[in-house]
């Protein structure tokens, strides 16, 4: 057990957002490091049916854990309204996250509302447990693409990591259903933790590269990160992305390729024989703060300008206080203009000990 576990709800304190009055309510905005806001991640539930040890360990998120009551969650109408305001400020991509977003009742209705916003890429990240039965309805509602979290292909390791004895076969069925529904190209995220699932790296690469029915799926190997304060993170459990690339390339030669768009966090590597590509996300060993264009909206309407944030900003308060779209837009623009986050570039023994917001609360 991790003796330094900090109760998560203690960290759920959002500061009021300043309303500057006059100011730009629309148009692209840049922060103090010149980074534009392009990518909005919206956590629509703080609940999950998995208890992955690096995200929602049972030592904290047990049977009696006090999840947010319904009236503290943003409604679908509130989410759609704020999404339009963000798009007016230059956001071109929205990803729905959680917790596990497919646990939110009637999520298809929210997707329909967001899909009606012009020129917007709409995606979702899921653990895949409910994907087999919901893929078609998600696609029909207007969802464009899914990313599936999958940390191993062998059932024993996967069940151990999700800690609820969930079988890997059902996640693979969900990936197949998502492909059949047209929710691709599908990305598969694997958090790599030394001594836990590092033996699964090559099998993951082989499976999603070689199987004809899964051609086009992109596995992204993610360094185990110090997100939140409850997962007992230690640096010696991190496998550097360079080591992952070297391991895979020794068997299946890889070449580096450029990013698909500015601010893409995954470094891309293409199989030399044309068998697709992988990605690596290296927040620990190769900080990408300089190109970060992401902002995160938590389930209760708190806004976070960094995955490793120690506090949020109370956007729900503005929404429910009757503020106009123009006032909220000006406030968001001013907040982003003042942003100066670069946690991964500053990571040290002191910063890793800070009380950071849990990943299950603001999405990955």
C-alpha cells in the first residue's frame, strides 16, 4: 500500500475565474509561451468500472469513495454551450474522457449536440469495456474516432492491471466493433510500467501491426506518469520511450516521421516495411510542454490548463451565475493568455510531491 495516499476530494477546489469585462470573446488566443489553445478535453464522469493501479487504485477509490453527486456534474446543455465558446477561441478538437465516459447515461445525446458544431473533430477515449455494444450508436450520433486504453494482451496481466478481473477479450471485441462501425483510425494507448507490463510491449506491437483486421490501428506507448497523488509513482518504474522504440525496432525496424499537426504529443515512428506506425508519449523523459495546446474541463466544470495541475478554475460558477457567452469567452481568453504551465520541464522531487489533480477527474 502507498503510505502517502492523499484523499482526492481534498484537491477538488477550484478558484473563481476572473471576468475581465471588456476583452476578446472570440478569436484564437495564445498563452505567455506563445502556445495557442486548440484541443479541449472534457471529462463527463468521474466514475470508472476499472481500478487501474496507475490511475484509480482501490486503496483510494474503494467501495465507499464519494463520487460527485449528479447536481455537481455539468449537464449536457452546459457542456455543449461551453464547447461552442471554446471553439470560438480556436479549439478545433474535442475529446470526451472520464473516468470512463461510456458510463455516462445517454452519452449519445451529448455527442449529437457536439457533432452539430461546425468544423470540429470529435473523439472519445474509453477503456473499451462497453464499446462492443455502443460503437454503432456512438458513430450514428456523430462521433468520429475512438482511442482505447489497453495495457496488455495477455489476460492475466490485463486483469491484474485493471484490478476488477475484466477479461481482455471483451476489450478486443470492442475494438473490432469500433472498427466495423467506422470509428477509426483507432488508437490503442498502453501505459508502460517497469516490472508490471513491460513484457507486453512486443506482443502489443506485433498484434496491432500484423493482424489484417486491425491494420491501421496505432499503438501508443505512454511513459508511466506522476499524474495525481494516489498512484505511488516512482521514477524507477518509468521505461523511457527511447527504450521502447529500440526494443521494437530491433525486431521490426522503425523510422521516425514528423507530427500530423502542431502540438501532437505522440512522437511517430513508422515501420520501415510499410506495416503501419506506432507512437510514443514521453512526458517524463522528453517534455513537450513547449508545444502543448490542451485545456481540460473536469466533470464538475473546473478548468485545468495542465494535466499536472494543482488547482482548477471554477467555470461552472460562471455558467450557473447567468454570465453571457461573451463574458465567459472573454474570461476564458484572459485565463489562457495568462497561462504559463510547463510542469514536465520542471519535474523534480519537490514538484512530484505536490497535490495534483487525479487523472480520473480531468481525463488523460
